[in-house]
């Protein structure tokens, strides 16, 4: 789950891969099971960034705040079926509660997500529609996600991009290669991202939206190569942990060398 989930109908989303030197450490990492309490707030200094609402043990709403003013910027609400699977997520503007976007999720008889539909709005006007399909490997881990522009089932869908994933046996997604479809309907490699992880619990793993390449451990380094520009963007992440191995703080260093620290609060 992103720390600050901005409304943006982006087709080109950068992905992630791990350094081979980290593979042994990652294969030895733990599989998290939430024990006492779940993530409830994210803070930047003393300002609230994100808060999480639950209905029982299930995530029902995520709220995003302006750090400087403290005002609610946007929030996402989730609707679930009797099995607890997310059927729909809706994003609203914070003050006006205007609908910004909607996603619908479809599952097969094995419980795997097979398709998601996306609709983006400006005011009350529908601005953009897209949908995604999902493919899995023999271990039921996400292997490929394809993005189509248009509406599903109406002959309007046009493949715009797809991402291939590589995942370790422990569930950490170590590689994402994103391809875009050019004017000649040919797939061109757009970006490759390399990630490595620690061996501690990622508190957002079980809260991720369906179709997200969510890893059970915490990201510690990310390096994205954008192939057309030949530019590389590197991020690093450091943590402090509680006695359970859950992160208490995360410090993010961006490619320009600037860093920001987030504090995680948990429910009891």
C-alpha cells in the first residue's frame, strides 16, 4: 500500500527487482503474520500522513492528509464479498467527497484475481477508462499484469503496457520489467527496477489492494533504469523495529540525496 496514494490514471508504473547478492538473505526472510495490532497511522514528524480504518480485521478505508495543513486530501473506501475479498475500491476528494476513481475486481473459482476495471472522473464526468488482466506462475504468484485502455467487453480495449514479475519463494517480488506498446503495436522495454529487502515484517503486505505486487518483507533499496533516457533512479530505505520485528520508523533517501522519515503507529 502506498504511503500517499495520489489520483493519477497512469499506465506507466515503475516496477522493482532485487540484487542477486541479496538472494540468500531474502530466501531466509520470515513470512509475516500480524499479531497484536495492525498499522493505524503514518506520521511525518508530528504531522499525520495516512490513517487506516478497519471493520473488524478488514481494511475499510485509507485516509491521506496534507502534511502542512493537516487537511484530509483524499480517501479510499473498500467493498468486500462474503469471503472478505475486495470487490470495489473508490477514491474520493477529501473536502468535497467528490468521486475521483473507481476500481472493480473479478476473481476466478480458485480465488485468483483475473481482471480489474478502472474509471477516472473529473467532477461528475467520466474522463478515462482502463482495465487490467493478471497471470500467475505455478506457485500462484503474480507473473504478468497487462493494462488495456478502454472498456472491457466492448471491443474498445487496446493493450497499452504490461509488466512481468519475478518473485522469490518467500514471496518478495524481486524484478519488474515494464513494456509499453508503440505505434506499430510492438512491445518496447520501458523500465527495469531492482529491489532488495530486509528480513522483517512489512505491515502493509496484507493490506495491499488486489493485483499489487506486494512483498512480505520491507524494501531497503530500489534502483530503476528508464531505458530510453538511460537514466537510473535509486532509493534507499532504513528502519527501526519493535520487539516483534515490525518497523517503527522508515527513512527514505531519494535520488537527489534528500531524506524523509516516517513513523508507524499500530493499534493495540
